[in-house]
C-alpha cells in the first residue's frame, strides 16, 4: 500500500541509491506536487494521475512507494540531489537546461503552455492577446521556480522586446489562474491540460493563446541512477501500452 509521508519527516541516512538499492530496501521515495490533476484529495480519498501511476509501479515492482508532497520544483530537485528522493514524479517539460543536470525518463505525457488571461466580457471588453508580439511590456506572473520561466525568457528574445516575468513566491499555478479570473492580475501561464480543467469552473479565463509548441513531459532522476533510469524507461514503455495506463490517462486527461 502507498504510504503518504509528511514533508517534514526526518531524512534517512544518506546512501547511494540506484535500482538495486531501492529493490533491496523495499522502498521507493518519490516526490510530487499537489494539484488538481497529478495528486489531490477527492472526498476522503487520494486521487490523481501521478498517484495512480505510483500505485501501478508499486504493484509491478513489489516495493512500497513513499510519496512526499512538495510543490516547489526547486526543492524537489534539491531533495533529489541529496538522495532524500529517488524520483521526481511530476509533469516536467523536457528542456536542455535541466537535462544537463538530471536524467529525464521516457516521455509520460505531451502538453504545451498556454497564456491565461480574461475573456473580453470579463475584462472591460478588452480582447484577449493573440499575437506574441502584443506581450511586449506585459507582466506575466509565474511561481518563482516554474519551468515556464525559461520559455517566457526565450519568448521575450523571440519578439525582441521585454516581457516582465513576475516570480511569485507565495502562489502556485492554479492559485495564479484564479487570481487572473478574479482580476487581481492580468496574465499567467499554465500547461494546457491544467488550464482545460480549471476552465470548467472558471468561465472568466481565456486559454486559447499558445505560448509553446507541444512539449514532452517526463519524470526526473539523478544522473547517478543509471540502472533506475533503464528500469523506469522499460516499465514506462511497457505500461503505456497497457489497458491500465489507458484507463488512468483517460480518467484525468480526457474528462
């Protein structure tokens, strides 16, 4: 059975952990973030795409998966490097900056970034931005360690003008989307699947302007975990062809 571990739990003794050490210990330490798709509380039960993927992995590998909850990607990666975690299991867009420091698994999902803004009827009849050039001198709020910062920085270079990237240390993506809907801020960005989910309950938001092309999303692990990478990739490639994966994917992404 999956055990949910409070993030403040004391760290275990630092040892080198690769696939064989994980299997021998019978425990797999995984960190993910709390959001409306990957991991969340539904009624009195835990649910989410990442949660159910970990349940499937637990069954197939016969290990006990300890799930740590931590929204900060920067803290996820620091915990990974210190061997507090064996895996970061959240949808991380594959990019060259992180690839220099970590391994990415085989892609789990495909996604893209979209601009979150208000529809004209909720924004004093101001039409939504459709051209990237019109983002010049605009302020876009993002969580302070969001992977989208790299894409927005590159977009600023592409349009040859400044996009003010406001790094928010308090709120995560979903809270920032709600702030756009309420008129507290004008722009943020989100992955398309999260945006689609939120748009069901936030009719004020417009999510029709793409910020990126379709991106591969993967899990992340340390560069000293070569055998774990090979084992995870083998499992992912097999599992993605199973009926169980199709059911999990459809449950959270095709609602």
